[in-house]
């Protein structure tokens, strides 16, 4: 696809004016591609949806559902960069390429060393506010994970992939995490709520002390305890394998100061149920092996994400006792 021709056609069809600067690719997206577009009418960010994602049979219904929940967040005053609506719909399509358009927000995401207690307080509060919109007392159910990691290990060896050295000796810990998570998911507290499902630090843009959430296409109903726990980890340094438990507890306190949910639940089950990283690992193993992937650029992203995700799996196993001790405090 000729990217310049595509964007010129896009601004014409959506009446966004005339492009006055060369489209600039924005870094940060691990699944979709992002571009900054400047026209004589304004500045925009365009998210080009990954074609391989859009081939999935559930993709369109998932995006449509998230678009509906996005409007609910907007009605409830959640600060976010919301996708623009053209012809009564959010998702747009030109020549088979699906995309979203947003107004440009001149903020930046925080790196781990920049995150303070203030940021964790704000994120704990807004997460509780999102969950409070429609908090339902209902049995939580989720599909068990059934990932054949042994198959991927053998395939990576056969293809002489660089990920083989990263995963060949990790079969036991991956299967252990998957099996314990499948059991633990049945013991989660019986609550459902609207969840962001991807509100880690890269998906919040800060402008001084103000912020806006981005990447709302994963919005959906899920277990609020699980999202709280996962995000408290992400915002306190888990992704760099170096949890700051002061930040971790700050996030928890801000959340529970703004919700009626009970703190006294089975946190060990939540610890084990928090294994969505295994599905992210499988997705990136496939990209690394050029399964459901057709560009070298995406393959390189996949290889790097396999490396990081394996490090997370190992670290998470090591700090279990510390995590549970700090929650119980």
C-alpha cells in the first residue's frame, strides 16, 4: 500500500482538509500502526489496524463492541482520546484497510523511572471510576487456555528461529502457569465490569499532571479484581522486572478508596489467574515464525516481545511471595 496515496484519499473522503506535512509514523504501537497527520484543518492520529488481526472471525464484533463501550466511558466523563465519528461510525475502511482517526493530543506516555505515587493514585482512581460504571455481581467465567508450547518449541527449532534459544527450556514453567491459571480462574470473585483491558503506562498520555487514556479498542466486560491486580503490577515496574512495592500499594489504596469492592478476597487465585501474558507470548511466537504475519518489521517486533515476555514469566514466578505479602499488608 502506498501510504501517501492512502492518506491523501483518506483526508478527501473524510473531509479533513489538505495534508500540509508528510505523514509521520508514531512509535509505540506493538500491534497496529500509528501515523500523525497534519492538515490545514487540524492535527490527527490515525491508527491503521493490523490486517492479520482483522482476518480473525471475531475481530469485527470485538471492535464494534469496544466502540459502544467507548461511548459509555465518554458519557461518564472518563478522560480519554476518543475516536472520531464519520458517517455515523467510528471504524473506517478504504481499499480494505480498516482504521480509526483521533484528534491529536500533545501528551506523552511515561517510562518506568518517570512514574510516581501521584500517577499511581490517578490511575487507581480512574480505574475504579471505570469499573463503577456498571459493576455487576455475576459469576466470572473465562475460557481455559490451551496453548501447545511444545509444538512451538519444536517448530522454532525446525525453522532455526532465534526464539528457540529463548523458549526451548521454558516448557515446564509455561505449562505450570497455564494449568494453575486454568484452575484459579474458577475461584475469582463473582464480579463483572467494563474494563479497559490494556491500560498500562504506554496507553496513558500525560500533559504535565493531566492525562488521557488511549487505545480503547480492548474495552469489554471482565473481572475488575483481575484488571486492578494486573495494572497495579504494570504501573509499579513489573514490565521492567523491578516492582516498586510503594507504587504497587499506592495504586491499590487509591482504587479501594474509590470502590465498594471487598479487599478481603483470595489474592493467590488472582495471582495465578493473571496469566494473559501466555496468550501474548503465543501471539508473538506466531509473529516470530511468520505465522499470521507477513512483514519482516512485524516479525522483529514479535522476536523482541517473545524475549521480554519470557523474562516476565520467569520474574513473576520469583516474586510471588513478595507480591502476596504486600497485598496482605
